[in-house]
């Protein structure tokens, strides 16, 4: 006999745990599945592991993550770690756990898979020793591994100074910070500064990171362009231009970050409607304030619907859980509204600074438009920027048509690492806004699935 669950939540980050916890606390039969072996998502990864506090940049984040994780584990929701979802449709999910595939049926499905680092190629980005700041943070949180020095951090986004400050406090040899944020963004962000003071804690945290960097006398280069990683079989130096002057720095590790964008692959594979975010130049899954999407029975919560940060994601997850509880009669509509009101007030305060932050770190299209023709855009299929420009010149501008011609997005990552850059390169070559070249269509399986696991498919009990 298979069991019809009231709700299935995908992702054990702040939004997923909050949604699952509040629904289970209201008596609903809830299952949460997650790829990792412990709950926490990316931001609270490894929070329940021994000595985890020492591996977090701020004790405040550790305490918040631990409290949320404990609430979820005590809620009564069923938790399936080490489980990879590879197919989603209304009422049904297929997920791989070990050597078996489970078919899980649920009245409501909540996609809460969070955000990912925006992949922006540059010359030398495929060299060993070049990696994302987020990936380096995962190594730090899970294993306590600090990158080898000289360590250079480059890119744009609030995670960059946070990571630099964290490494400096741990004694890591940070050689320099290369800020690629367009200087014109500061003028664009000015009108949003005063409203951002409603969440001044976020601004003070950023200022604290910059003070740590200044206190350690780490050079910071602004307006960086023409970033290049060089080396024989490993990154050895970093070249760049800052304020019109060329520079070269020795580096054993180059950590690259260019902001975060929603993880839309799962939502796209479920054929949910997506909306273009002009501020952050990316696609968001369209949803209402409670997470309802264009397809009945599938909701989204947290950063996968629009990047707002861990605390806001937790609040959004709780609001989504309350909405589902009311729809499944575990809570009256009136009580749901009463409980949701203070959550919405807190959420409003947490979102107050986002327009300012988004404007400051708005990505520029020039980074991808200026790529040399030999720079690899799609790592899986080894497709270069020049090859993309060539087919655009032949009249092919839609990213899915380019995919058919050149195979970018057909590798194991299914466009996670190349999709955004592919769109920017194609749009620049065609002289079109980025959203006009479309987004890659995603088809299951979302992750590689061995044939043996398909043969071992079981109904969820």
C-alpha cells in the first residue's frame, strides 16, 4: 500500500525546515527530503555537527540555524536525508535514496531548494585552484578546510566581504580582494538607502566585515575588469585591471563570487511559470505571498523563488506552511491569518534592505559580453563564447535553439553552470535584453540516475 502524504517538502534549508515544522506541528503528515546527510541547507550546513559553532562566520547564524533545526527535528515530520529528487509533478515526486527510487505521493509539494552562486565565466576559471566562495564555505563548514594561500577573493556581492572577514579571523593568508561591482551601481542604489535603514542590522554587518578587512590591511581593488587566472596545471597568478591600471598578483587559490540567484531547475522542470527579475538580472519562480505557483499543488518557499536571505526564507517557509495547513483543514483560515500577520510584519522588515543591496550588487552585462572567444562557457560540453557568438550571427538567438546546435546545457549539470552565462553571451551578441533569449528548458531526470535505481522503484509507505 502506498501512502498519500499531506505535504512533501524538498530541501532542508531555512524555508524547507520552517514549512515542514509548522505543518507537522499542526498535525499534518509531512515528509521532507534533502540531498545532504544533515539538515541546514547551504547557509546552516553542518550546524548539528560537533564543534560546528567554530566553523560559522557569525555565532548569530549558528544559533539561528541550530534553533531552527532542532524545531524541525522535534516537529514530527518525517525526514529523508541523502535523498535526491529527480522528477516532480503535481501530487508526485520520484527521489533516489541509495540504490532505490521512491515514488512519493503528496497533496501538496513545496519546493524549497534555495539559491546558488551565479556562474560567470572568465579566462582561466576552469583551472584547479579556482572555485566559488560558496563551495569554499561548504568545505569550511563540513571539514574545517581553509583554502591555501596566497588567497585572492574576486567578484561581487555581500558574500564576498563576509567570506574575506571570516578567513581573516581564522588567520588565512588573504592577499587581496578584487571587487568587480560596477561603480555606477552606487548611484543607482542611493534612492534605496534610507528605506534600507529599517533593517540596519544587515548594513551594520556589512560594515563590520569591511572594518575587519581594513584592520588586517588587506588591499581592496575596486572597479575590477579583465579578470584572468593563469597557471600551468594550477592557478599561480591573477591578472586584472582596476581603474585603468593593470595588476598581477601571485595566488595559490582564487575564490570567485558574483552574487546568488534562485535555483530554478526543479521549478522549471515542473513547468512552473517564471518571471524576470530586472534588479538581479535572473529568473525567479512566479509565486504569491504564500508561495502558490502557476500549477495547483506545487508551492515554492525561500530563495528559490527570489533571493532574500536566510531569515526571510525561514519566515516565507512558515507562511507557506500556514497556507497549506489552512487549505488542508488543519487550521482555520481565520487562525491562519492571525498567525501569519506578525510573520508578515517581520518579513517586511527583513526585506527592507533588499532593494538597496540588489541595486548595489546588480550584475553588469559587460562581464559576459567582453569574454574572449576562447573562454569556455559550458564546462560539460566544452562550448566557448566564440562558438555561441557564431551561431547567434547565423540568426539563432533562443538559448534552447543554441542548445540544440552546440549542446550547452546537455551535460550532467543540465545548464546549472552555463545557463545564465549562455543567455548573457547570446543576448549581447544579438543586441537583445537578456530575458528575450529565454531560459533553458529542463527535463527529468534532474540528476543523473543509474538504470539500476529505476529497476528498484518502490511506492512510498
